[in-house]
């Protein structure tokens, strides 16, 4: 149990593959910024928000696990800790969009049709300096709390007499108290304000649910990968997978419930300022993406995860986790790109494929790096043995 990821030589082929994918993503971004700037910036916004969500979501999982007193995932804690390392890169990409491509947001230079919106509280809230200041505050707060949780966790392994457990509780409580509000507000700012006429009171919670599904999927995928490599052999059991499967199934259903609530209420009330959001996404080729989003984020995972045997199968869980991570990208794409491109359907081509491949490669490299430098299983934790011998 004392082995570290640093002690193990990673397959050069995998390292080269991930590095090549990251390079392809960088080249695709550079080409897109010159030849198709709106598409490149929109894709960067999608991928950056998704990466930030994985990073802060990893910290939230650690915090919730700590505050609830749960022990089942203690042995897997290095995986969400590694996810925190995604925050800086995601933050840089997101801030680059907000600073260097402000015209993605129609309210920055409002047309005559939108000027009437930029009064009162909305005009005060959608003020560009205040908008950027809020973004920096959210990202800085999440990064500080996330890295603090990781730092305390790793210091516990070095000093058994350190009172890190109590210290981690303070950081976990602060993150739990602030995250829900700040993430909802960030969702309003970074996504919903792309269409300043449109509003939804459940939009923040909808994004929270989608983000947490992606976090659980990433945890599942990385844990299965580590077991196949040998680092989690004797650590990740069928019971752990079963619990991850139940959480995935539950949060998929929460996401679907919020999806239905938002769509049904807007359809029923039929207010023009609300229905415009869905009219774009139900026209032409966007309509196929609209239903694909529901299929891969809820219908397929829900049906596949119903048998208990599937939730205990590492192969099946890895496939479901991959599907749900792709589903999160599709969900963000459907929320963001139609607001920028408008009608006419998605323009899915070399820029989208290349940048998505680059994001996957970069995330994989960052996750591997985040796993290094500490024991792959926490060495000193009150609930470690409970996790290693866990039975649900």
C-alpha cells in the first residue's frame, strides 16, 4: 500500500499518445483562432468550463466525503485530489475567453434590441469589470480551497501527529458553504448570459447536477484504469464500483429531472423571452443534438445501470463513465454554441474534433501528474481500513 505513482514507470506509448493529442488540440486552437475564430473561442469556452467543473468538483467530492463522515471512498481519495490539478489550466482557458473574446456575450456591446435589458439590476450585474472580477473571485476561491484540501491530505501522510483531520474539516465546511451559490452564479454569468434575454431559475442547479455526474464518471474511469494497471489492485472492489454506479445512476436522474422541469415549465408558460432558447435548439440539425443529449446523459446510462451486476463490472462501468463524460461535453456544447452560432445547426468538424482530442490528452497528462508525489492510497486516515474492507 505504500507504493506511489512516481515509483511506477508509465508506458511511453501512453505518454506519447496523450502528448500528441494535446499538441493536436493546441494546433487546432491556433488554426481556429485564425480561420474560424468564433468556433474556436466557443469550443474553448465549452472545454474550459468542463475542465473547471471537473477540478472544483473533485474538491467538492473530498469536502462532502469529509463532512459526511463517510469512509467508503477514503482509499480512492487520491483520484479526486488529482482532479483538483485541472483547475489552473481550465481557469486560464476560461479567463482567456472572457478577456480576449468579450463579443461572444451580446450584452458587452448591446444592439438596439438589447439596450432595454441593460438597465436596473441586470445592467449593474452585467457590467464587464464586475463580471470579470466575479470570475476571478470564483476561480481563486475554488482553487485555494481545493489545493488546501489536497495539501492537508498529503501532509497527513508525512506527519502522523499532525492535526490535519480537523484542519481539513474547516476547509471542507467553507467549500461546502460557498460552492453551491458561487457555482450557480458562475453558470448564470458564463453560460446563461450568452443570451441575456433568456432566464431560468433552475439553470444553476441543472449545471450543478451535470457537473457532479461528470466528476463521478471521471472518478470511476480513473479508478478502473488504476486497478487495471495494478495500483488499485486490492483497493478498488466491486463494492466501491457498485456505490459509484448507484451515485451515477442517482445523479443522472437528478440531471434528467431538472432538464425536464426547465423544459416543461418554459413550454407550458410559453413566454417569448423564455421559449427563444429552445426554439433555436429544436430547429434543423440542433434538434438531433437536443435529443442525443437526453439519450446519452440519462436514458442509456439509466437503463444500462439498472442491473447490480453491471455496477460491479469494471469494464461496463468504464464504458458508462466514458459515455457520461462525452455527454457532459454535448450538454455544455448545446448550452453554449447555439447561443453564439444561432440557427443553422452545429458546425462539427476538424476544430471541434482536434480541440476535444487536445483537451482529453491534456486532462490525462494533468491527472497523471496530479497522482504523483504521494502514496496512491492515503497512509494515515481514521477510515482507511473501513474503505479497504468495505461492504455496502
